[in-house]
């Protein structure tokens, strides 16, 4: 018998895994030098990283009830245990940490490709297994998301793993393997809550296995029970610590409203989400009078259903629009402009011409469905049902490109089966070409949208500001003001740029404009007060008081207020401000050090020493560490010469806190 030139058996797995990982690592290595946000996460990436920082600082109770599913940030926190710290809230991360996470995601995607090969081999044979694995290895969307601090890679792996386990369970008579399927899909739901309908799909697949009705019912129940048991720890944390009956996270209602409300444009077209700034604030105001995260989420579901009932024709048109986007060759942008991202590296540009691009891959998936429509086999059910569940869930919310990635991953199996079944025949080639033209002809999303798309210019501007590129930062802030002249975040950050450039009058004008545009924006009042300290201490005092009255949990404003009061000699009031700041953030040791300084001025060296012993000097920034050393010397002096008047050291610079948002992504 003539030996096949194609790899077989284990060689397929090795080939596909290596190709998948190598292509992704090449892409990441290019992004490391070309992507300005490589180590400066923005928008949803920043939300994930900040939740990770919260887990590292406070444990799993941080920010409960959870706004977004905690699974991916929890994984990032495990990886971050190898670092002493990964930066302050709202800031960039160590480059080494960014590299490590993205390499691990590449390896995880390599594991996904192996699972795809194994599923295709079980459903369609060796030839289809190799083809499915190769299609996924060069699929540009999964490759791109391996380089992003988003849950896409982890979620896709868990979805494909659950399908693989379901296929294995169909070959066994025991019920226990189906419980493991449920546990896996539960983990996926903790990563992205849209996996919950997939649990129902896999329970349905368990029901359609062979056996008596009680046996099949037991298998389906095992899937649902396994999923529910996996979710219970998170529900318990939300219930006990967060005091809210929330199963996973509370952003489902607002996401449903965003995806189904009337209107068009970014965040209202049923395709894209809403960024920070005026659009986001407008949506938040619709639920601002509702107490409790669970009640607020239900409120947004009701708002969406009310709009659907009030404008049924517009909603049907929106659903048609979303369905078109689901089958379109063009990926809907979400966190970043995908055209700009694709053009950053040679690797992504080359991949855009290969079959792994969304257009050719979607055409092959549809062709695979049409060419193999002779009836579902039992081995096909988990793949098909999960794809349908994911597609319907995306349609129920919004069809951003990253939500198609797990569908495309499973679709590689369907595409490979169709190609292997029919081969290169006239019928299959003509069908594929017609479908390829068709998916490219779908004018959704609008080309103008994907070319000019920017979810949040202020986030990009702040990224450049962190990179010490103020001109680029200012350009993005001004772009935001062109869209929304009253965007308080842009005015606020432009004020800081002017302040750092020494243009004090411009900075004052910008901060005042920010307080006029949004009188309830406490960071603007805080920044205005910090700038007014040497100019007009009374106005500065009023500004700091405005900031803490608006947001009593604003630690930075309490610190600044305390420093101003201390400088004016109002020590009891300064002590109260520092104590409030310390109680709000015990690990923000600047407040503790300043409180100790006031205790020394009040002739209480014992209290000062007690406070100074709480400070972890190893975690301090250089300026704060120098302040600590000065206060410690003053404390030693007070112990030795308690009757001598202590000269106050130089006042620490006013605290600066920039505005950022809670994300609206699910």
C-alpha cells in the first residue's frame, strides 16, 4: 500500500499545535514593538487588569457583587503572583507580565487547536482533523486576541473543551462524565456569562444520547448540576459579601439594553458596545435611582423589553442587522479599531489574505453546513447545538467580533467536514465562491464605522500620556471633545497636560470648564483645588470640599484636603481627613504617613509610632518613601526631645487621580 504523504495520528496534533503557537508568538513579538497599548491596557483590558489588581490586594471579595464575570481576572491574578506588583489602578503593567500572559494565551490557543483536531477526528476522520486544525491555526481573529488582555482565548478554550468532553461522554454509559461537561461550561460562564445558554445546549445533547428516558434525563441533569455547582462559590461571594442575589455578574441587564435599544451609531446599533464618557453616562443615568446591583440589572432588562414593545418594527430591523453582521466577512470592532490593529504587523497583514480570515472561513463554514445536510449524527450534536446557542446569545446582546471567535473555532470542524466530504468538485467550488462573494457583499458593519471606529478617545489619549507622549495624548483628547464638547474626562486630562507643561492659566481654565461641564465630577474639583493651593487657598479648600461631598470615598481628595488644612494649622480637621483616607484605603500609606506627621505636631509620638509601624516601606514610590524617612526622623527626635517643637517637613505634592469608567462589556 502506498504511504500517505500527509501526517497522521500524533503527528497531526504536534504539527497543528506548533503551527498555532508559532504563528501567535510571531504576531505577539511584532505587536510588542508596534502596539502602543501592548503594556498599557485600555477600556475592557484595563477593567480586567484593575480587577486583577483588586484580587491581589483584597482577595476574591474585591468589588463584590461582581460587575463582570471574575474568571479571567482570577487567572490573570494567578499569573501575577510571580510579580511583586503589576502597577497602580488605571496604569500600565510590567512589560514582562504582558509578555507572560500573552505567551500563556498562545499556548492555551494551541491547546484549543488540539481539541479541534480531536473533535474533527471523532466526527469526520483524519483528513478533516488536519484541515480543521490548520484552518484554526491561521485564523486571524483568534491570533489577534492572543495578544490582548481579554477573555476571548480562555473562553474559546473552555467552550471547545466542553464540546470535546461531551463527545467523549456520548461514548460512555456512565453519567459522571456529563457532570464534568457541566463543570467545564460553568467555568466558561465564570469567564463570560453568555456561556450559560451553552449549558442548556449541552444538556439537550445529553438528552439525545442513547438509553432509556431516566438515563438520558440523568445525563442532562448532570450537565446542569455540574454547571450550577461550579457557579455556587461566586454566587455565595456575591450574596454574602456583596449582599446581592447575583449568580455571576450584574452587567447582563445593561448589555441587553445596549444591544436592543432603539437608535443607531456606536453603542446603539446592536453591534458595538458603549464606551466611557457621555454615551455611557447617559445609560447609567437611566438606572441611577435604582438601589442594588441586582435590581438595577433587572431594570435595564425591563427598559429593553419596553423599547422592543414600543418600537417592534425598529427592533426587527435591528435583529436583521445583527444577523447580517453574524454572517458578514467584516468583523465588528469592539475594544479597538480592527483595521488599525491589522495593519500594525506584517503577520496580521499576511493572515488577512489567507483562508483563516473571517470572510473565507465563514463561507467555508456555511458551505460545510449545506454540503453535509443529510441529517445530524450523534457526534455532530454537541458541535451544532453549541454553535447555535452561541450565535443566538450573540444576537440577543451585540455581535462584536470577539464574540464570533468560539463560533469560528467550532466552525473550522464544520468547514473541514464539508471540504473532505465533497472534495474539490465543480459543485463545491461554485458553491464556495458564491458564498464568499455573498459574505463579502454584506455591508454590515458599515465600512465608515470600522474605518473610523474608536470606542474611547480619552482612553487612548491617557495611554499615550502614560507613555510620556503628551502631544499624541492631547490629539486624542481633542478628538473626544470634537465628538462631545462637554466630555469632562477630556477637559480634565487636558488640564493636567497644561499643568505639567507649566501653562497654569490654561490648566485653571480647563479645570474650571470641567467642573462647569459636569458639576458632579469629583476628580475635576480635586484637580482644580490642587492647582489653586499656592494661588488661592480658600478656593482650593472649597474645591476639595466639593470633591469629598460629591464622593465621600474619594481617597485622594481627602488626602489633599488634609494637607491644605494641615498647612493652615487646623490640625484636628487635618487629622480627621487623613483618618478618613486611611480607612478608605489602608494600603495607601501616604495617608498613614501624613496622619503620623499630624500626631507628632499634636505631641502624640506614641500614636505616630503606631501608625508608622503599619507602613510597608518596600511598596512606596520614591517621593513617598522620602517623606516616610523624614517623618521617621521627626518621630525619633520627638522621642528623644518631646518638648521641642517639630518643624513640618515639606508638604507632599497634591494627589492626582484621573477619571476612568466601569466597563459596559459582558
